[in-house]
C-alpha cells in the first residue's frame, strides 16, 4: 500500500527571502495578544541575524545551544520555559539554525500540544495531536531537517526521532545568503549528510520512482557543489538539502545513518561529522559512493578524526551496537528483509572498531 505522507505546505526560496518572515508571521498573529517563539541557535547571539529578527514586544526569543546533540531532557526543559513565559500557547514556533535547532523547534511545537515527556514519543507515529504552527529557516544546509517528518533526539534509552506527519514544518524559508558565514568544515559535514542521504536512498531496497527522482537531482547538485565548486554553490546546496530530504521521505536511509546513531548516542558525535566518519568505512556497501566521497574530502582538504572506538569499554561498545541495530527500517532498506543474517552483532562490532 502506498504511503500518504505530509509535505511542507508553504515554501519561500531565494536570496534575501528572510526579509519576508515578518509578513508571513503577521498571518499567524490573530490578535494583539498573539505571540511567537523564536527558537534560535545561540551561535547568532549578538550577531547581525539577531538584529534582523522581527520580534514584537510580546514575543519570546529562546536561545538554544546545539554544541551537543538535542536530547529529550533538553526538549522538555525548553517546553516548560515556553509554558512559563505566558499562560496561553504561542501562535507559532520558529526554528532558526541548522538541523539540531530545527529539530528542537519541531519537538517543542509538538510537546506544547501533547502531554507527558518527549521520550514517550520517540518512534514512529506516536504523536497524537498536531503541534503549534511551526516554521523553519535553515542557516546550514544538508540535513534535510527542514522537510523531514522527524525531530531526532537522544533519550535516556535510545537515539530516535519523533517521527510523525505532525512533525513536518508548516512553512520554510530558504535563503541561500544565510549560508555565507558557515565555517568550511561545517559546510562540508552537513553537505555530506545530504550526499549520504542520496547514496543510501538510491541504492536501497525501498527505492521507488518518487524517491529516485528527488535523490538523483540532489546528488547532481551535491556534485556541483563539492566536486566542481560551482559559483552558485550555496543555492545549489540549499536545494540539494531539500531534494535529499524529500528523497528519504518516501524511502529510507541506510547503514551509515544507523551506525552513526550508535556513534552519536555513546560518544555524542555530531550528526554530520558522525556520518562522514562512518561512511568512510562502508566501501563494502556503497563502493562508488565512498570513492566519490573520498574525492570530495580531498578537494575540501578535510581530515576526519580516527580511532574513536578503538579503546572503548565493552559496555559502551555494546550500547553502540544495540542502538545501531535497533533501527530496523534502515537496515532493511540497505540489505533487504534478510538483513539480520548479514548485519550481525559481530559484523557491526567489527565496523565500529575500525572507526
């Protein structure tokens, strides 16, 4: 049976489109008491972007720190801060930043309308009620968080997203000018997240013409950015992120993302660099992709960290393996229904020990 999945309903794309944020938010301000929460990466505190936010007196500027991967505990604390700010709900939640900041915005939007703790909703289609209107403005491109149906969170027992049609943003603003100040290494790591999305989607058993069409275009754009250093690279990477996210929306990612979740859960490795570390050891599964990835690394002069797992104690290594192997849809997409006979615990262990 074909899936009926939610897509972002409103999109603005183009240089300087950030300027349209105020006009868009005015449509959500139904009366003089309406207020908006700006969930903003604290890297922009005191920077030019902060001055450009269309804040009104009643609004809440909620700085978020994403030095570490987002956790369910952090989401619950942020949600409580918003509830304590006013006695009634905001009219909108705006996520400004990279994938982690956008995921935090998604998560608090949902937790404002769903009772309990966010860890209770880690999984597929567990959210019961639609969230508060939420809008994303990515300042990094590659994760696809701006179009995905998940808010990836690390909980007390697992790293797993709040996967739901309700998670999808209502509106996104894609302004390539916001990528101008991204540090070189960060630009590469988040861009490679998109590239790896495409490789995993296009070689997976869940592949269909919908995901194939988006994935192929995203891959073409990634090659323009990281192999040809195209003069329009910021615009192209922003669209690659969008298309890559759409590709996996109707298919799935694979081995790299499953293993990177294990790496992140135990070591706290950020998602983009974690995917790069893992992908470099997956030539067995994605030979052409890994070869091209290494070429991109060479062009960008990227040196990845090594020997992260070599001296890890037995308990932590076991947790890393369990976290990765629990992501069954990812492994089925990569290896087929018989994946458990291929990706055994010993096989996963041997891969991790190389990293």
